[in-house]
C-alpha cells in the first residue's frame, strides 16, 4: 500500500537546498522527518507541495526569503567586547543570546533567545550575527518523499514526530 502525504501523517523527505544560482547550500545529509498537516514542522510552501504525494515522488519548491528563513536583518548583528567570551573562540562558533531591545518584561523569554554566530573577530571586538545563515536568500528546495506513515495519537497531540528523541517523552 502506498500511502499519500496527508494531514496527520509522518513524512520522511530526502532533500537538498540550493540558491537560485544552483549553488548547494544544504546537501540534506540527514532525511527530514516531520508531522504533516499545519504543525509548523516545515515551511508551509514545502508542506503544500508534498500534500497528496506518494513515496518516490519529488517536488521542487522555489522560495523567496519571506517563505524560508526571512529577510536578512542588520539589527541582529552585534559587536561585543572580546572580554565577554571564552578564550577559545573562533569564527563559526555559536552562542545563545537575546537581541538588544528585546522586551525585558516578557514572561515568555524563550521567544527572544536567538542563536548568534561569530562572524568576525578583531583584537578586542567580536561580531555576532543572529540571522539564520540562509536569511535573505531565495532558495530552491528539492525533495523526494521516501516514507509516509500514520502519525500516532501522541504525535498529533504534541504537534511533532517522536523518533525516540523527544524531550518530553516518558519512555
């Protein structure tokens, strides 16, 4: 039986992502497994494209920055004193941080935390970028459906897949 991708199915995609010039930006080393049906587990445009597809079928989705990782936001680039960082520091390292001007009264602090990448280092300064590495890029997402299964009731209630590594499972 060849199931179709539909709401409340767990879908496995082999994928790759390139920019509009065809330069590979993500080779998709690991398959993408997500809960289908509007759970925000995957970009909506991709979800729309694979809706109704069967195992072995492929789609190519062209996404503008707004459909993918957003526009590049220069306000998310911060320059910090080198002294605030560990001695072992190199370009590409990542740190969690809260953007300047984030609402301090906010109860839900998780929303404001971003991952900042070290993009440059000078003698006494470190440049951090809170943008996703693919922010501001138009992307071409090519994927093939490799597996489809019904989601479990627990996956549906939690709104994501359980591949044996879910933090809130009591296994």
